[in-house]
């Protein structure tokens, strides 16, 4: 491991730890700093040989980047390279009203794609850097540990600051969500997804420290002994950290964030202990009965505010459905290249449904795929969906095949699933801090999934190796004795 790798590792881990600190890194200046630092870390981490699987992943990533660059260049070109039919009609209307010729462009707001591109560039750089650094299992574990420990620190800070002064986020006065924990984020939904991701990481680290019994029938006694009667120091640490993070997650009062986090947490634990659960029909039946009961019990104990929000607002806000309909209208009128990256806040008032309440500011579509298709066009939206599907497939394949360090691709898969599913009905992945961390972990998980060291030696090989070593030692001793006698 060279000096450049160590510098890249330190820089990337520092970004993973610090990204949530300045209000989720939503400021454009902070995003610019992360772009520069991630670019340097990616260059320093990339000077080595790649396996065929890594090359295939990089080629796929290059295709997505090429499509993204083509769309953004077309949106910023004035006049555009393609046919005038793709130009937004607002430019012709403005020219006619002002009685002045305005150079048209695909984007509704001129040059806005340039200012909004930084957040998406950080996603690509974080994924690539995580892929480069994650090939080393030591570095991969360091990345996971840094993420989990920093998440514990933000959860602890969020709880303490919420108790002492719930009206502020760091030094800023809260504009909303005064009754909810947001840690260093502005929105409670983003905080819930981030803390839920940390809970998944700590839960899998706890499960890994406990281990699995050799006999499936002894699972309950094994768990009782390793978790309650004779726990190790690492088990106690992981359990305490998990409880702190999960408590902070519930204090966010985010319906979708907490619900999706608990669902993915259950999926992660079921995946880790799948060999025990699927060992018999009895184990599967008990799991199917206990899991929903535990889910409801946790909600009743910790989720009183969330239950109140479900009772008052139901599963979803009515206004959000109308926003989706308005966003679909934008996509219908701009299907190929969209309205321009970062222009949703400007174009939405033109399509805003009259059924949406006048209260509140709708500066996002509350659905990342819909907003992406509205701003970048349907073809690029399809490309991104295919890319996410392939990444999750590779992670699922890696965690199913891998025996050693199984929690590395497993953590990346379930955190990626949490971010993706939540972004279907909200905008957590549009917050740079969340996208940097999630895609960095996915890159690390892809590297471990593509690693050729996916299986431990078989039991026969592990038993044979000491015997062979003894036979070789005995053979050498015998030959030495014969030489002495002769």
C-alpha cells in the first residue's frame, strides 16, 4: 500500500465523516470543496491494476457519465446543437414580450445546469473513489467503521442538541421541524435516512461480532449467551451504539424515513442470518410471526410521534400526489432533454396544480426519479435507473457468494436499497451529504463484490492443511535423521 493510497484513504474517510456537518453539504461552496477533494482522492487511489469485473463497472459508469455530459452540454448550449423544437417555448415568449431577440436554450434558466452540476459530480467521484479504495479489505473496513462512528457522533449530538435547544440546527434558527430531531441536517426526512443507514451498519457489525452458531437448532441459546450472558466488549459497544442511533432515528418523526429504515434493517438481519432461518420450516414460521410483532412493538414503544403523524396525515400527504401529477406534466412537455439540471424550482410554478395548498414551498418534486426525468429527460432517467439496478444486482450477488467480510457488500446493498426506495417518494439522495456517503459505500461494496477472494477455503482444506504441515515436518525430520546416520 503506497503513500498515495494512504492519502486517498484519509481524504475519503474524512469526507465521509464531515459531509453531514455543514447542514448536509447543501451549500454550493461546500459542494465545490468536496468536488475538488474527491477528485484528488480518486486520482491518488486509481494508480493500480484492475480486475475484469472492476473494468466492466468502470465502463458502465463511463457510459452513464457520457450520457450525463451530453445532456448537460445540450442544455447549456446557446443556441443548442440539436433541433429548435427542443428549445423551451418560454424563450420565444420572453423575446416577443420584451421585443428583443433572446438567444434560446434548452434549459429554462440560463447556465443553471452549470451551478447544479456539482452535486451530481460528487456522486460519480464518490462512487469511483469508493470502488478504487474498497479493493483493500482493510481499507473497506476502515470506511465502514468511519461511517458508523461518525453516524454515532451525529446521533449523539442530535439527541443532546434537541434536548438543550430544539429551535436551532447548529447555529441557525430552525425554519421548521422544531418538534423533530434533525441533527446537522435541515430536513427530518434526510436525517432519518442518514441515521437509518447508520443503524443498518451498526446492526450488521453487531451481528458480525455475535457470529453464527455451528448448529441451527442452538441459535436461541447461542444468541442468549453471546448477547446477554457473556457478551464481548465489541458486542456491547455495537449494541449501545445501535440503540443510540435507532433512538435518534425515531426522534426525527419522519414517517417514510423511519418505516423504510426499519424495513431495510429487518432485511439486512434476515440476510445475515438466512442460513439459520432457512434451516427448517419451524425457524421460518417463527421468523414470519415474530418479525411483524417486533415491528409493531418497536413502533408502539419508540414511535409515538410517528403514529400521531400517521393518524393525522395517513400514509402520504395529499399535496404530494398532486405534485407528482404536475411533475409528470413537465415530463410530458419536455421528454427528451428536460427543462435543465437544477431548474425544477423555476419551472414548477407554471405547472403547479390548483389542488395543491397555497401553504408551503414546493422547491422539489419529492421523488428523485421524477425530478431527474423532468430536469434531464426520460432517456437519461432510464439510464440512471438501469445503472442503479445493475449496482444493486452486483451487490446482491456479491453478498450471496462472499463468505469472508460478508457484511461489506451486505451493508452497501441495504443502505443503497434504503436510499433508493426512500428517494422514490422523497429527495434524500438529492442532498449531497447523503449521496456522497451512500454512493461511496456502494463503491466500496462493489469492489468487495468484484474481489476474487470471495470464498473461504473449504472445511476439508482447512482440516487437511495442519495435517499436511505435520506430514511435511515429519518428512523433513526423517530425512535429516537419515542424513545424520549416514
